[in-house]
C-alpha cells in the first residue's frame, strides 16, 4: 500500500492505494480509502486522517455506520468512579447498549473495561 495524491474538480486528495495484479498479471491499483483533501492533511488537521482511517476500518468490517455515527455511539459510554467513606474507590462503566456492542464487534475490538480507562 502507498499514499497517492489525486486531482478532482480542481482539488487535490490524499488516498491510500493498494497495488495488485489482476487475473492476467496486469499491474492495477485500487483506492482503499480517501484520507481527505491535501490542504487539510498538510495543515495538520488529524481529524481528516483519523476519519479516513476509521471509515476504512468500518468498511473493512462490514459496518453500516459512518465514522461520525460510530464516534457518536462510542461517546455515550460513561466512566464512573465512586468513593464511599474515604475508602478505596470503585470504578466502572455504563452497561453497553446492543448498538455499542455491535459496533465493537464490527470493528473487531474488545469492548472497553473500566480498568483500561
């Protein structure tokens, strides 16, 4: 795989591209993900790059969610920490909804646990 800059409608885009050979042995290229507009990536806006990579991972795992929706779903997970009468605190997270469980399964990621937060 390699990064390629392409032009479309007067703008330049950064793409993650895979090189391969077809059934006849002819060299080909396939766009794996569009990572964003070149000026945005050059300006250091990591959100565009993260969005492109997340979109690739979601697509690769067959998830119907957009990166924005996936982040919205995961942001609803809340971390709680409780202290009672000055004793060592207990920590936990909210129960994952079925939608959150499906998202982590689709991404091939283990669900979060309080100890890891």
